[in-house]
C-alpha cells in the first residue's frame, strides 16, 4: 500500500474535465473527488497497469517523469517550450513531446533534448530538437530557437542525468537561470545517490533545494516517486509568474 502527497494536483480539478489528472486522450479515467469509490480506485489502477503496457516507452525513465508531472501538478500547456538536459536515450523527451502534441490548446511547444549521445526515438517527433552537445554549449541555440516559437519563453527544464546531485543542480540552474520568463516556469530533476553515505546524499538534496531558493525559485519540494529506485528522489522547483 502506498500513500502519497498529491499537493492537490488532482483534487483541484473539481468543476473541470475529470480526466484532467491523466493528460493522454486514451488513458483510463477516474471519477471526480467525492464521487470515486474504493472500487473505482482499484479498477483505475488495474486499467492503468494495462495502459502503461501499451505506451511502449523507449526506456523505464519514461514513467518517472510521467508520474512526476501527474503528482506535482506541473501545468504543462501546448505552447510550453521545454529542455531536457542529459536526454539520452529519450524517455523524458518522449513524455514531454507526447504531452505537448496531445494538448488541445495550441500544441506549438518545442522540446530540446540536450545530450552528446543519440536519442532512440525513431522517428524523431516533429516537436523535438536533438542538440548533441553539452548543456553549456546549447544555450545560444535554444535562445535562437525560442524566437521561432509562439510564446518565445522557456517554461520547463528537466534532467535525469546519471551524476552527483551537486553537479546536476549546478548544471541545471546554470542553464535555466539564463532564460527569463514572465510566466510560471519549472525545474524537474532527479537526485541520485552518487555519494558514499546516504546521509551525505540527503544533505546534497537539501543543499540543492536551497540553491533553487537562492536562484529566486518560489516553491521547492522533493518527492520519492513510486517509479524512483530506492536511492533516488525527484526535485521540483517552481518560479511564479513575474
């Protein structure tokens, strides 16, 4: 039995489409809060298992970002421009690409997958741009690319790279803070235990949270997703509209 803190991402959809908790059109639907019974919950999760089989992700990491977006309530819209740092083999790019393409509200957003290694998404979706370079070498390319998009702003930076969390947050913040947005923007990042001791890893997570706050992010929190391994947590940082 698992219990999670949803941050009211699902509960707040009262009065809206009850399928809003799952953004894919063919995903199973759960009845609205106050209406759903325990039997509905059981049936929903059984259907969800079957649905996950049909998705055919390029790698297991797909389910980490899928769950992260569902539980955190990151309000992705069709015109969001996103960057995935350390994108190979492409699981998180696949999540973002499908979310943007399936949106009913102006699905014009672009996903830049930044990684010297190749992406295994074949064919590459039309809304994906692979940049085979390091993150620091991709800033100018992304900045020029944003000029060709509808919103012209970078709204989401994600990273699931296999590296020390201290190095990871430095790279992500160094990239994200070079792009100003008048709208709400987010960071979603895996924090993996590349430390010798577990307490050192937990301290690194706290340090990463503080670095986000110091970089003017308004809300920073960490979740241990069901899709995370034992020594891996997911960090979220939100910067409110300015």
